[in-house]
C-alpha cells in the first residue's frame, strides 16, 4: 500500500500532513505506536524544511510518500529547498550538559534518529530526499 502527495511549504500544511498520515495508517492497519512515531518525526522534518530549507513565506513544495511493505512502514520526504543533510550536518546535542546550559532546540533530528529503525539522506538532482523506516509493531522507545 502506497500514498503520495505534495504539500505547500507552509506551517498550515502540518495539520493536513497529520490527517493524511492518520488516514493512511488506518487503511494500512498500522498500529498506533508506529503511526504516532511517524507523526512526530514528519512534523519535525516538515517544520525544519519550512523554517530553514525554504524559509516561511517562500514558495516551495514538500513531497511525501508513505508505504507499508515487508513488515516496515516507510516514508520518503522530498523537497527542492537548499541542500541539507539533517543526519550528517545537524549538530549532535550534548545531552550531558545541564538543562540550563543547553541551547534551545536541536533535539529534533536526534529524536528522529532514535525513533526510526532506519534513516537516510540523499541528494537527487535538486531535491533533498529523506527516508525513514520503522518496523511495524514496535513501540516508541525512550530517546535518552
């Protein structure tokens, strides 16, 4: 089972993505914990693309493909924003620092890497391509 859709690069699209994801997961029989993990991770990715990739107010599109096969749920997120590898270029947060000494933010990509079973980034022409995969029936685990 596969779902594909393009969304405008805007914060208003986040609620549409969440509804589309929920509907896909219901049709595909994806358990709630995996669905929830994807909702959190896709929200983080879309927010970063809108905020930093395109910049709020700039025209652009974000393509989403969801699929279930071989006991895995998969997502592919593609955008034409500036080139950025979130798994290789985003700074790694120092979780050993006291909370009051940490920078605000910076945990989203760390969270995605800890939540998903597989993550990858590639550049295809002028597109950023992020792939996320999680085994069906796996709970959302602690990130720290």
